[in-house]
C-alpha cells in the first residue's frame, strides 16, 4: 500500500512507479492531468472519451490505479454513515413559523401603518386645507392708518390710565340715569331711527 | 405524475400552501441530514433546516425558476451551515479548556439505550459503531468547503455544475476540492480502506 504510506498524491511518486512499470517518463504530466478526473472516473460521471483516456492511463500507471481503488473504498465507507430521521415536531415547528410570517401587504398599506397615524395625518391635511381656504386679512386704507396713529399715544399710555387712582374716585353714574339719558336722546333725535 | 420542484414552487408562489407542504415533505430529510453532517448537532441541524424552509417560503413572491430548485435550496442550506460552523468555532475558542468533557451529540442520537436487546452480537455491534464513528470523524475533520462538496456529491448526488454553483466556485476548482477531500479521507480511513481492499 504505497499510496497509503505517502499520505498525499504525489506526481513524482507516480512517475517513479510508472518507470518501474516500464512506462515512459511522460507519465508524470499525465498523472497530474488525471488528478481532476479521478473522482469523475470513480463515480462514473466521465464522458466516454475521458473514460477511455483514463483507462488507458490506468493500464500503465500503478499509482493512479491504486488511488482509484482506494477512492472507491472510501466511497463505499461513506455509505456506512447512517441517516437520521427528522424529529416528530419538525413539520409542526415549520408550519408554526410559516403561520407567524406577516401577510404580504399591498403597496397602499405602506401609507397606513396604523389607524392612529392615518387619522392624525388626515386631520393635518384638513387643517391645512382650512387654513388655505380662509380669506386674506383686509388691508387698511390711508385714513384708517392715520386714525390708528392718532390713537397710538392713548394706547401706549393705556396701562397708566387704567390704573390712574383719581379716575376711580369719580362718582359712578346711576343705572336709572343712563336709561333716562338714553330715552332723552331718542326723543331729541327721532330722525336717527328713520 | 408527480409535479416537478419548480412547478411546486410556482404553485406556492400562486398561493398554494399544499405545494409548500409537498416540498417540505420531499426535502426535509435530505436537508436535515446534510446540515447534521455539516454542524454535527441534531438540534442545530433542525433549526437550520427550518430556517431554510422559511427563507424559501419568504422568497416565494419573487421566485423565478432560473436555476434548479435543489441548487437554490442547498445554496441557502450551505451558506447557513458554513456560517453556523464558523460561529461555533469562535464559540468553542471561548470555552475554557477546563470545561468538563461531554460525549458528542451524534453518539447520543444514534446509540440505543439497550444495545444487547437489539444487537445480540454486542462485539459485532461495537466494531460497527467504532467504524461509523471513525468515518464520521474523518468527514468532520475535513475543511468546511471540502466537507460540503463531499456531502453534496456523495449524499445528495448533485452534479458538478450544481455543486459548483452552490459553493460558488468553478467546476475545475470543485474537482480539486473533491480530490483533496478524498485524499484526506483515504489517509484518515487508511485501516478501513485496507480492510476494504482485501
């Protein structure tokens, strides 16, 4: 069993063996070229032409012939490894995971990840539409601006006037007097109602 | 007439879950065995096989039969197995050398509790068990990619074209991988190979 002793495939050893077998020195190259075809030859997957070429080589190369025999022996040994059976729960677990898979969503579903978000988004759109539909603020004409400017001094001093103590000490007009004054105004200006 | 894998997958794509059940039934055992021989742990192999089927199910909508179904299926499985083996290797490196030695999972899976009951010839049984263990260990010692190549070639009987697509290498590189793997196995199993030759 020289092949087993060498441990690794060695074209040099193959050439030596070929020489011993009375072959030409070309066997070295030939063994190297055969390397990739040995497996195909062992498992019967070589094409007809390649198979014939291999058999021609094997008939003159003792090392390659030995290697083929040993590879066949390895192949038989690999058959001894027993198969295992799937556990009883295997299918159940696969189906449970299939059931847990999220259902495929439509393209539109991307826009509605949740009802709350959808509601908030629609309210925002409505609010924007409402703001957009409001009439623009009326612009002031020159006389109105002038009036505001005149009153500006009073407005600026509003804080002082509102807390001005002497004003609070003035007597408050009676409610009955107000009504009488109003009636009086109505009787003196009848044309205002016309 | 049985529907082809591709036809079943197209039916799954159309919403037929019964076709998925048929694919599951057809490939659960080959997948689990392939993954078991890759990761050497039954529970992990089943978890990975589940993951393979779930990925197939998730991809149903986008499935296009551009390659053989088995190529696609075992490509997913091989990638998951290679990642798992690498992760396990890093985990093992972190385990203290003082950790107690436990028997490997595979021995527990395949041994029966009462050997004598099922095997009247215990000696013969032990010899067979030792042979199987030696073969398993020889396979386990192979580098991951060589191991995957041998398993896909030997046990799944995929052709070179399929395996090279699964392993993302050329056919020529695959043949070299297989040759080197068988060379290693030949050396590791030398005593058994010698017996075989007698």
